[in-house]
C-alpha cells in the first residue's frame, strides 16, 4: 500500500466517524443537517439525500457538518426554526458538538475490541537479557527464566511486571521464577535508576536490569588454527544447538559448552551476506568438532571462537567505511587509541564525531590494520522532537536479537472483550492527555508535534508492516483526534462545548459580537498551530522532501 493511499484511508475513516457523530446526534435531536462533507474546499463529488447534501471535497485534512441555523447568514424562515441548531437549548448544542470526539473514542474502542476478538499479541514475562552486575544478575536470573509472580501477585504480561518493578525502587520483592519446568523463589530489590519513559523524558524509577529481547549466539573466529575453524565454523555463524541442546540465547551457549566433556556436534545457521543489514538466504549446517575429552567442560576460547559482537557483518556501498577499506569479518580493536570493548561504546563514539576524522584499528585474520575515516554527518530527531547531527560510517555488527516471547491474547466472551478494550482505550487516553500536559508545562518540546507529513509516513510505514500495526495506529490517532478536539479553544469542538456550558451557567446567550470575536481569535490560534505543525513536518522530513523532488526532476 502506498504512503498516500494508506494516509487517505486512515484519515477518511477518522473524519467519517467524527462527522457522523455530529450528524447522527443532530438527526436524533431533530436538528436539520444541510451539509455532510468529508474534506474541505471545492467538492469533487456531491449528492443529495432528502434535505442533506453529501460531499467529498478536495482537501482531505478534516471535514464538517453544517446544521440548519448554525451560522448567521441572515434570518431563518419561520418553517426552519424548529430544525435550527441555534434555536436549541445549550445542552442539546453541546451534545451535538461532543458527539464528534465521542465517536472517535468509540472508533478506537471498536478497533481494540476487534483486535481482542482476532488476537492481540502480548509480551510474556520471559527474560531475554540480564545486565551484568544488575540486581537480577546478582540474584541469579538468567535469560529464558519466566517470572510467574511478584510478592504473590500472579503476572503474565511484561508490562504488568515492568510497572510493579518501576514502582518498587529499594523495596525487596519476592520473584517466583520458572526455569526448565522447575519453580523457585528469588529475592530481588530493584535499584533506583535514571531511565527514559515513553515520552523520551529522563525519569527515576526502579529497575532490576532485565530486558525482553535477548542476543543470539553469533560467533567470531578468534583463531584460524583453532578447533572451530578447522571444523568449518566461520565468523557470523549463528549457533542454534550443541549436541542437540537448543541454543536460544548467547548465555545458553556457554552453559551448554561447559557441560560437554567430549566430542561436540554444532548446528548453525549461516547467512548469504548481500549488503548492509540484509542477511540473505539461510543455510542450516552441522559440524563435528574433533576435540579431546575435557573433564572440566569446554569454553569458547578453547575452541578458538568468541562472541561476534565486535566483528563487522556488512559494509554499506558508498559509505565512509567502504571508502576507507573496512571489510566484512574485520574485528574492531581500537578507535583513536581507545580499546573497543563493546559495540555500544563504538557506536556512541562514532555518533559523537560527525565530520571529524577518526583513527580505527581492526584485526583482519589476526593482523592489525590502521584506517582513517570520517563519519558522515546525518540528521537525527529524538523522541522529543529535538534535532541533532550524528556521525555514521555505514557498518553493521554481527549481532542478532531474539524475538520477545509472546502470547496471542484472544477472547470470545463479550464481557471480557469489553473490559480489555476499555482498559486499552483508557491507557492510550491517559498517554495522550499526559503528552498534552507535558507540552503545556514545557517538558516536551513543541518540535515533537507532527502534522500531515508525519502522519502519512506513520500510516505508510505501519501499512508495510501489516494490517495489525496499521489498525492500531488508526485507533491511537482516533483517540488523539478526540482529545485534541476537546481542547477548549474557539473553533474546536471543546471551545464550543465550553461556551455552551458557560451559557447554561450564565443563563443567557453570548452576544453575536462576542462569538464572532472568539471565533476570529480561535482561527488565529489555529493558524499559528498549523504553521508550527507544517514547520515541524518540513524540518523533520526536509531531506526526504528534497530527495523526492530531486528524483522527480531527474526522471523528467
């Protein structure tokens, strides 16, 4: 699905539901509807049914419903007054206006209900990664462990477990753990640490040093005269079994290896490297490592292999790395005289040096090779909308991650579907409201606000990923649209509701001059907001926009 088509479908569904709320409520209350329009500007298609004209207009960024007597275009005929919006009580007018955002909430709820009926993937409490020297590591947690309960409270969703841990800094917790069909209890005390929340803010909360995504065992050949190389193993091989024992995480590899006293049968997946991150076709291979008996068990070093984290998996064409002469299977050793201990250190160092030459030392078949390369300056926008420039050299590591363990949550009980759909609707409503609050108090940058270009990109990206991500984006944006429209700003639904409610409190209508002034002020505020949104969109995607038009010009 193209980006434009994905965007138009998404926006049309949101607008139709919103405007239908206004339309249906007006009809139920006996108010006449003159126009139902999807889009603004010149109508592309129009047709009439009874007293209402239906339109599909040129500009797709919204829509409107025009009720009888809604605008002051001269005196109404006597016969039209019973159907006039302006002649209805304030609570009826407020109800008609509120129905638009309410239908967007309903749309999100219906999408979530449909998702739970078909199946909603939930990450399980299976540990994929344990940080060195973390509370979990010290307590003995290992990748593959499943957390069953904390302090007697049963848990199976990762988010539920994460919430309990984050709220329990410095409080001892009793974790019930399942490992290899055995269940036992471990005491763990989360430590207070600075982390990043979903809004990109630095926050203090409890952590125990675990992750749901682990690392697979991708090896690097450290010794070309070693047992592993002579048996046929190569850098980049993904070890999936040792003597029929399944290897899911890299930690499994060392534990399984230590238990083997004699010959070793290794099952691996080897990839045809094409370019960059594309690993190409898989080949499932097995190798017999001819090795003497070892009563202590084996280590990777004794076989001539090591973790592949510091080995280059692929080099992008026309990249600084390619031009400098870096090759796949080179092992990172030093950068500007500093020893490279991890890919994370190397990546952060390169990112901090845009357009600044660095001296890189790699090992190629055991021999040191010195290279000078200049990281390419690239634009990066963080989750808060802040723009910065980082360095890139165009290489990928020999690192592959495991998928988080998950279960498809599916219900056929209508009450359960309603309950879980309400939970999800309430969760995303709270997230959206909090995001607005953080914008108002300045803890989130105004640069994080996106407009049609950003929404189009998100729609296209999720459509490529599949129907589920696309429909979830539609639900979340529908909630966003509902909450934005309820902001008490003139010209938005929330502003009109505010005026109708205060009119009930005052027990007299506002003057026409006041309403016209409020509307003008609202349009001015809305105009400034649109300018900000468009500026953010253009700034965020400037390189993509110029690249698109450059391609068009070249084709022309």
